[in-house]
C-alpha cells in the first residue's frame, strides 16, 4: 500500500510506495491534498514514478530520492507555466510503476491450433508453458494500458499477453515447418525465436518480453496412435536384420564353446540352420 504523510487539509510532504506483490501500477493517494513544493519523493529499486498534469504525462523519475522543485519537474513546470523558483503547493496525479521482472506467467492454447505437418498432413496441436515480462518504458505503458484505473495488477493484462504469445508461436511453428516428431528437441530454440519475434509487439505497449518457455506441445490421441503404429512398423521392418544378428551371435558362441555338450551341439545346429536359411535368402 502507499505510505504517505499528511494531515487532512495540509500539504503532502512525503511521496513513496512500498510495492505490493502482483501490483503493476499504483496511483499515489493524494486525494484533494496539494503537493508541497520541496516534498520528498522516494522511488525504490525496480520502480518508476510518473507525474501527470490533467491526464497528460509530465515528468518521470527513476530509482532515487528527490526533493521536488522546478528544476527536477521541467515538463510540469512548462505545462503549468510556472515562473522560476515557483514555491507554491501544486496538484498532480502521481503513479508508481513496477519495473521488476514478473516471472512464471502462464500461457496456453485455449483451442487447438491447426498446423500442417510434412508427414501427417493437417493436425491439431495444443501447447502450454510460461513467460516473463517487465515494464521497459513506464510512460508508454501508462499511456497505452492503464486508462483511468487507480491500480493495475498483472491479472488485468495476462489474458491479452497470452493471446499475443499463442498467436506468435503459431505463426512461428507454421513457418519453421519442423516435423512434429522433432518438436520436443527444439523447445529451447523455439522459445528464443518467439522472444525475438514478439519483442516489437511488447515494446509497443511499453513492455519487454524477457523469456518464453515451451513446456509441452501435444497432439490429439488419434495422431499419437498413428505415430505409435508407424514406430511399430519401423521396428517390424528391421526384424530381418535383427534375426541375422542373432544367428551370427549364436554361431560365435558355439565356436567359442566346442565342449558345450548337447546344449552346445543343439545351439550350433540351430545356428547353422538359421545361417543356411539366411544364405539361401
């Protein structure tokens, strides 16, 4: 919550915000009180403070401690046409924006995405994973996203961001044309490419996409059954080579154990018949 020092009817002298988890933007509760020129502004690490004049973005402050004056409020001073060394109290909206990295944000396909696979043709694919963002340009983010709200939590924007990521990944998968059998070995590369592709869209609303992680890309059960059948057919196609290998191993064992008795003789005869059949083929 915001921590501020004032008595109703007096001027605000301290402006700061102790960031709550999950809160992206917080409006300092100035109410009808005017801010005293010379008031102390404290901006913590991973924060930015923005002063608005009648809804128009004026001055932006990064981490640090400031004593407000016309010298460090140049835009507000110009908008208000203050004379040099203006010392009277003033009114302005003050917003704090968290610039920390928000991690472990979930994305996932609401509906299957139709893809074209070179081996299986048209398929329906689902996927899910996590991503991380931070506010890169607080002024742009405040202008594009906040609107008239007093506070803005991450939950208020995750739906929009998720749709951007799913759309970008769908385009990326369609263009890379990676066969579905090879997708699981390309998750890291696809995530890095997704960050590069989506970065301009995030920057347009003042955000930076720091990472995209693909945890799973899944197929309908009928397609998975087709893959299982194809794998079985591939194994069956190699039975001939496997039987030849087994016959050669049996002959080698019999040759290394000439005194193996009846068991050795039987193994040798069996291996001989197998080798004879193999040569006949």
